[in-house]
C-alpha cells in the first residue's frame, strides 16, 4: 500500500490491481508461412493441429505458439532459422498465431528420436493473454509405447497427467493435440532452471 504526504496530511492510496499489457502479437511476430516447417503436401509432411483453451474450456483467440523439433531422422537441425520460408530448408522451428477460434496448424514432419530408444517429441512454447511469462511444454508422438514409458519427463508424471503431453494420431496421419492452460486436464508445463 502506498502512502503520500499531501499538504502535511497523510493520505492512504489503494493499490491498483496488477495488469498485463498486450498481446501485440499481430504486429510483428507472426510471419508468412510461419507454421510451414515444410511446404504442405511435401513427401512425409504431417500437420500438428489443435486448439488453445482456457480454464473453462473456451478457445483463446490471441495466443501465439512456437515449436522446435528434430528432423525425421532425429537430427537437431543446425540451419539458421529464417523468417522467410524457402521451401527447401528445414530449420526445425515454426511460429503461428491461433485463429479467432483458438485453432492452430503447423505443417511439419514426424520428428525422429534424437537417440536410440528416446521418445520423439516437439518442444512447444505458448504465449497468451494473461500470461506474464511464456509457458514451455512438449508434445510426444503416440506410437512408441516403450519409449514413452521410459521418457524421463513422462515417467516423472502421474499417468493422468502424462496423457496431456501425448498427441492423438488421426486416420489421415496428422497429430491432434489441444493445449489447456488451466482447469481439468490442464497441459503439463515445464520449468527450466538455468545452472549457476
């Protein structure tokens, strides 16, 4: 609580509530073909799609998502990221703003395991209204049950929480994965601590 001395009289002022500003994502962060890590229709291309939801299960229309991933052979790509998609270079990185219905779509490839026996995943960062800081999470491919069971992140979670990080493979080969920021079936978010 703040206090000020005005004309030798003590006045007590009430704190204003904390507020976030923005988001201003539409101005500079989204870019043409930002969700196309590979061009749609490319050999072995898939879509990763879903909806960003709030604690009530309502779509959030102003979120921004970024993904990072290995290529189909499990190589962590060393190509410099680019805001201009050339249709040839796989950088392993993409960024999209969700639509008015909270939906997002990335065109990419199934990431391969970075080491034999490791569970392939895509790293995801979420920016959205009401968040003072971005959120980090992962989405795993559903096929290799043994690798998923042995993954250190997933195995540290209760089974009900693990499922929030595993995508559903649809009949067309796409990956469906919703992101829930709060509430029932809230997506597991990760906290990365730097080393001192």
